[in-house]
C-alpha cells in the first residue's frame, strides 16, 4: 500500500493511488452500480426543464434545505451572554451537532451540555435528567447563567421546562435565585432563526418579568443569527461609538467565537453582562438588525412599552444609510463626518468597478434577512438577483422581495422562492444560468454540478477559514463584499482566458 509511517499522504493524493482506484472499482461492481454512460444520461436529464417542473411539484420531501434546526439558533443566542452555558434538554447526539456546526464555522470551541435523554426518558419523561444535569452543569462548569432549550425528543413527549427547572431548584441542583432562562425549541418546526428568537425572548423574560420600566436614553441592539457576527458586531460597535450612542448589544458573541491563543482556555469570553440585560428593560428602544430573527422577541418588547425597529441585515449603501439615519433619529446623535467619508469610499469602490459589476446576474440563498439585503446590494451595483431562495422564507417574505425587485429595473427578471431547498436551486441554475451564486459552503456542490461560480458570504462556511472575522455590515463591510464579488469574477475571467490558446489574449495584467 502507498501509505506508511515513513510516507504519509494527504487523502486527496492517497485515493489517486492505483490500489484505491481498484478498490473503488470493485466496490462499484459489488453494489451493481449503473454504467457511467447511464449515470451521465440521468444526471443530464435532471438538469432539464422537464425535470425542473417535476422537482418544483414535489410537496412531501425536502432535499438539502438551506437552514438548520431551532436548537442551533438557541445555542448561538445564549453564547452571546456573559458566562452562559447552553443546556439542551434532549439526546447527546443532537447537542454534538450544534457544537460541531458552530465550531467548524468559527474554528472555536462551542460549549453546550446535554441532559442525555435516552430510551427510558423518552418513555417516562426527562425530569430526572434535568435535575441531575443542571446540578452537574452548575458544579462542573461554574457558569453565571444556564440557558435551557429542547430537542425533538423532549418536545414530542411534552416535557414542561418551567416545571422541571422549578423542581430542579427545589432539589438544590442550582440556587433558587440562579438565572435559568429557557425556550421550547422543537427542531421539527421552524429553523435556527426561530430558535434564536425563542431563546432571546426567553432570556429577556427571565430578567424583565414583573419589573417596572423606567425609560432612559439608551438603545438596545439585537444582532440576530449571523455567521459573520465576530466582524459584524465589532463593526456595529465601532459605528455606534463614533456616533456617541449609549447602547447595549443583546447577545454579543464576537468575543466568545474569537478567543485568543495565549495559553488560557476561555470557556466563556465576553458577552453581554447579565446586569446590562436586566437594565436593558429601561432602554428607549430596541433595534433588531434582522427582522425575521426576532418577531416574537420584538412583540414582547413592544408589550412592555419600548419602541422597536427592525432591519434586514444592513449592508451596502442604502442598507447602512437606513440604519444610521434611524439610529440618529432615535438618539438625536449626528452621523459623524468619518462615517460619511466611509460611505463615499464605498460609492467610489462600486463606481471604480462598475464595468465589471453592472449587468451581472446572481443566485442568492440563505436566511430571509440575508437574501433580502444581498439582493438589494447587488441591485445597487447594477446586478440582477435572478434567483433568491430562502428555505425558511415565507409567502410574506416573497412579497417583500417582489416589492424590492419592482423598485428598480435590475429586478424585472428576478424571483424569490420561499420554502424551497438547494435541490430546487440546482434546477434553477441548470435551466436559467446566472453569472454567480452567493451562499454558504454547501453551494460548492452546486458550483461543481452547474458550473456556477460560488462566493461564500453566509453561515455556515466550513471549507474556507476566517471569513467571519471581517464585517459585511456597514460601508466598510460593503467594500468587503464588493472585493469578494470582483475577485471571483476576475478569477473566472482568468480561468476562461487560459482554457485555450484562442482566449489567451484575455489573460490580462491590468483591469
């Protein structure tokens, strides 16, 4: 065999060795795999308009949805609070998924514990698991707060979290006054943004319930579920600090998912101080950076008397304009000259590269707020967001997207697809070609299958490193997006230029 202690090959090289090729060929014969010509024939048919019609007619099957489940969002939301440990009431395997999904994207440990429900708990209920689990979590990991969410198993059998937590406190698992907010997050409905919303509301209710509000001049900011939260939250704070705004970010994960390597392990780092969460009830207003991540949370906040405002992942010129002008209106603080200059630099960057951005067509997928914002931004550059897909997008979202398309000539041939998955996107890309696909790492299979260049700009990104450290929000983030799009276009131009001698003249040094 080619692999040995003295000669260790990377798997990409190893599987090209003759022995492994022979093993794969023998395996195909043993499993009665169809001949290569037949496989190609069927694969080509699945890229046809005929297959597209059949694909879009399916109702009872989802293939590779562009979303995750509720508890993942709950774990992410809880990670943004000081010293907070996520406690997921359910099986160990589910919690391993949430931890690995976040860790693979951020390249940081994602701490969460499980009540380790097994078959007996599924039959008799998970009360004992909750009592013992909270006691262990409190004594072993020394958190300042434990945030409880659920998996499918606990929800199917109907475990009552409030009752279970009260019983655990009575039995001494945690002190009676210890903060244990909770949220029911059934994974079989909604998505990770639903879980984020449920957990955010649960945490605020834990601190604000039965409290009297004394309004002040500060504002609260809820970032929403965001794979670029490390860069985005820091850019958000920089802009607000430049304006002199008094604010509290509710769930700030920027330090938790970006800890330094300095010899010290930080199980908890940064996050919104618990005292600040309690004080946030007195804020003048709460601003959500992602409307579809926070409907229940904003409803709760409105009911206690605060003004609420919701945006759609503000990036680009108009998106950032709207956000800063609203903050200025709420706080009475002027937008400083430094931010005005940054706006001009973004406009200048778009103008400098207009020849390469204007008229380009895009397919965009991800969460509803991200897709809306990205479509809006590419239209600002003269691009056409032809296919916009959000598996967790609703009919109301589709209507909002259509209104966006109707607002400019670049949207006339564009359509939004709510509730569809990436197998639907494959049909769209195969039958109506676009210049570029914007999404996450799962889009690399679409890139390979449909020859559509992919730019990774949303969660999760597993096969590239450190993208999350740089912002997409604000004028600075807009420049980052412009550069990402241009780099991909230029790489594709160079690839085509070197494909044959006939096109070599286009292999240019200056653009």
